[in-house]
C-alpha cells in the first residue's frame, strides 16, 4: 500500500562482551533504522503544522545518552533539518475519549504525556454517528492549547475491522470503517492513523489475505486526502 509509513528494524546487535569483563557503554552504536515514505503531494489540504518528509530514508544512531544521525536529516517544508534529540522521545499512552474527543488531549497532559493514542469512536461497534464539526473544532483547539501537534497523536482503528477478511460482508464493513475513520482524522487535523491489518480466519491463504489488505488500503487512500495509514503488528495468534 503506497502511503503506509513506518518500518522499524534492527540493523545492528549489541556488542558481545565477556560476562566477567566490565565495559564502558558504547554511545556510538547503531540501533535503529527508520524508513519514511513520502507523504502525498496534495499539499493544499494539509494542516498548517503538518511536517512533510522530503527524503525517504533517515538512518539514526540512538542510545540512552544521546542521538546522532548517520545520514542526511529529513528535510521539512521550510528546508530545515528535522533533528532527533533526547527531548524528542515522545512517550505517551492511549487515553479515553469519554465525554468528548477534546478531553483526550487534556487527559494526556494530566499524565505528563508528550504524545497520545486514542479511538475516534466506539471501538466495538460498526455504526457510529457522524463527527460533529463543532467537536472537531474543540479537539483542534485543545491540541493547540496543550501543545500536541499531529505528528505525536496516533488514533487507533476499531477492533472489529478486518481488511483481509474472506467474508464479503465483514470485508465491506471494514473498508467502509477505514474510509470513515480516515475522514474523521482529516476533520480533526490528524495525519496518522493506526490499525491492525487483519486475519485470514483460516479460510484463505496468507498471500490472498495480504492482497485484500493492500487493496483495502489503496481503496481508502483513493477516497481520502493525506492521512497516512500505520500498520500495527498483529498478535501472531490463530490466523493473524
């Protein structure tokens, strides 16, 4: 799927030391490779504080003491370097939207979070009321007031969705929900959307399931503007 965004892979392992020998920590070891795919170029629809990645790859060295880059930094729209520093480690939690979406930002602030995840609607029902534009405005205002930019907010898809389902009805409902939730993200000024891709339910092959998932994502992207779909790992139980 062309707009799916992050891969997080190990590129180097811990150095091997004798168990009896004390060593100083290696602050220059490479630990992670972050791969970015380009965001869509429909820039007129992007929120004002949206950061667009111009380069596809940015390999970083990361440890507990400091972070340094081993390749050119990803350039933002204003041509500055998007550096990753110790202060840029965004730790947060999944917070409740009970009482209103705007309260999610307030709850994240209360626990000292620098980022947060949330549902956009009831996570256990297929049907949901349309998002009221007034509630969307309240959410945007709360995020601005409390300093949460779109890049640190990751909404999560509902649990019922299975975009690789072999059942026609479930697949159709899942695709409708995916489009609906991406459009809700657009109304809220959010740029990322996280969901579990799906399961074969043991009725089709893994490759067939993956094809359905990719097709579902591409169909959703055709009907939406700029939100990037983030695929979360499955539990690897059963047929996921």
